[in-house]
C-alpha cells in the first residue's frame, strides 16, 4: 500500500513535470524549431511520469487512485497538445 506521503510527493513531482512541459510548449509556440531538444525532453518526462503513475496506482487505495487518475488526465492532455504542436 502506498503511503499518503509517497502519493503527495509523486503528485508534486507530476506538477513539476507539467510546469516544465508547459514552459517548453509555450517556448515551442514562439520559437518553432529552436528548442527541439528541451521540447523532446519534456515529452519524455511526461511519458515517464505517466508510466510511473500507472505503477504507483497499483498499490493505492481508492481515494489515492482517484487523485492519480485526475493527474493522469492532466498529463495525457498535455502530452496530446505537445504531439499536435510537434513538428
């Protein structure tokens, strides 16, 4: 069973990844091809975070799984936006 603290720390990590990815998305909209490496890194971080979330969800209670599910939706939405912007 995942501890409350481990879930909270993971959710904070998710928010950090989202913040970084949104920054890269905004920069990509402005600069087109100039920050391709950082943009790709942000996409990889999102994918890894989604994978880690799925793994963590296996050892959570129902309330924690609901929190993780909402976070997964945010992560996947941003992934989709970045793919659509991807050149």
